[in-house]
């Protein structure tokens, strides 16, 4: 059995057991998933462009620490604003 299958099964089990009957937790889980997907996309694009976090920070106006936190889905700031700045930076 692949590790991805185990993770998927574990996610499904925990979601079904703890989240699915609570609308507030459902929204929270969706928000986390969206942020994780955005974080992965930013990381992938940045690496494909051979950019460091410092490079992306310079183009976006964010700090390297903010870029790191975003890529780790641990950013406490305004996600929409940060993503807009990063999108603009990737277009440079």
C-alpha cells in the first residue's frame, strides 16, 4: 500500500469522524486545504523559476519570512493580499 493511500484513508477517516457534521469545521477544513494548495503552487512556481525566497520577497514586497510562512501554510497575515502580491511578482 502506498503512503499516499494511507494518508488519504487517514484524512477521510478523520474528516468523517470529526468534521463533516459541523458546518464551521467544514469551512475551516476547506480554508486549510485551499491555503495548502496555494502554498504548494507558490513553492513549485518559485522553484521552477529558480527563485529564492529572498528573490520572491524582493519582487513582491513581502518579507522572506512571510514567503516561508506562506509556503508552509502558516501565514497569519491577509492571504488574499499576499497572494495578489505574489501573483504580481511572478508576472515581472
